C-alpha cells in the first residue's frame, strides 16, 4: 500500500495537495457564515449533474417523445419520479444560493482589489445557472412550458439590430417548435455544462490565488483576524451544512414533486396566467410595468435596454467601486440595497 501510495503521489502530487489543504486557513469573523454558501453551490451543482445524467438516459428530445419520456420516467422507471423531483428542486436551490452568495459578496464588498475577477466569474456563473433553468423548463414539453418559452424567447426581439436574429437563434426558427426543443436540450446538456465547468475552474483558481477576503473594516483598521484550519475543521462544518441541505432537499422533493401537464399543442392558445420560474419574476414584472410606447421607442425595448445596462454595471462593479470605504463606495452600497429591495418587491408583486 505504501508503494502504491508513493506511485500515485509521484504521478499526481497528492502530498502537495494534502499539504496545501492542511495549511489553508479560513478567516473567522461575523461574516464567516456566508463562506458556506460557496460550497453549498457545489453540492447542488453535483446533484444537478448526477440526476441530470440519470434523466438523460431515458429522455427523448423529440417533438413526439419528450413529454411521453418524462411521463415514463415519473411512472415506470424505478424511483424516476424522485430523481426528476430532486433535479427540478435542486436547480432552484442552486440558483437561490448563487444569488445569496453574490449578494453577500456585494454587501461585504469582498470583490475589492485584487478579487475583481472572482466577482466577474461569479456573475457569469449566475447567468449560466439561470440559463440552465431557462433551457430546462421547456424539456418536459407540456402546455405551460411551451407557452412560457414563447414569452421568454420573444423578449430579445426588443434589442435593436440583433433582436430578430437572437430570437431565431434561440428558437431555431420563427416560432417555438421541435427544433427549439432539440436546441434547448443541446444547450442544457452540452453547451452550458461546458461553459459552467470552464468558468468554475477559473473561479476556483482566482480564489486560491488571492485567498478568502477579510471584512473591509478589519482591512482598513489592519486588525488581526482569527482563522480556522480549512482541513479538517472547516470541511467538517461544511459537511454538516451539506447534510442538512440534502435532507431538506429530499424532503421537499418528496412533498412537492413537480407535476407534468399534457403534451404541448403547438396550435393551442397560451394558458391564462403563465409565469416564468421565480428567479425570473422580477424581470417579468419589470417588463409588464412599462407602457406600450415611450416617445419614439417601445416600452419593452426600453425595459430590455435598462436590464442589459444593469447586468453590465453589475459585472463591472469591482472596476466601478474602486474605493469601497469612501463616499463613492457607500453610495454604491445604498444603491445595492435599493436594487435588492426592488427585485424583492417586483417578485412579490408578480406572485400576487
């Protein structure tokens, strides 16, 4: 066994990795609890990959077979219903925790120099996560998912110059058809996972390169912050969080398993009161509150333009908030709180 361990260590450098894990430390302060959200994202991401592969073994991404194959998974494949339920709910959990993780970094200003790229790659990961939710919503191919996808894929049409092209690119044509289903399936199982893994690898690299940030106040006052060994102390605490989250996920998956509607009818009118998933509700409501026309442009075009500007500003936030401890940084903090309040208010309004 010693010779085998030495052989692996010589080829893979496992001893160096073990030494790094042992020496690595995690700052201990009043914001330490937010560190657990990062590893929780990995938990739900792993669940998504495992359950997604299991579902893909039986799923048929065709106009005739999509809805029937999901029904087959839920009713005939042993434990297929719980696998689908866990996959669906873990997607929402992952997106929720990614949002919480970014909000925590935003409010604690952990994106400050030299961690700008950590924030930027995190924003891309959030966009990828929401992309998974958007593309996966169509795959059951029932009336509700078809109608919601028609609304969602029609939004980019308001973008000047490239709007029509963007809609055709997403749909694979003029309207949502079987080509859209196939295209969304490819995005969901090939394109987005590849992008996610590449960005995640970069995200991990910059985290290890610059380490975990300490509170802004401690950095300004040059206070010495207590630390906790990453392994085994912090890893043990993370594993306890994982066990609790996993228990909650399985319980919710059993009690609130998603239903499956009848196969989508391309000629049927859209059902009343259709809404996107909860993480798109604030955008959905934002589009609804704009009037049809504002001066020479449509209200939808203006809303989409403002949303795109907001996304760009959020992405480049570390390059904007270069002095977080000064007046400019405090103003940005107030704006961030207002933005969060707006998103929550729009979500609640849309639900009501």
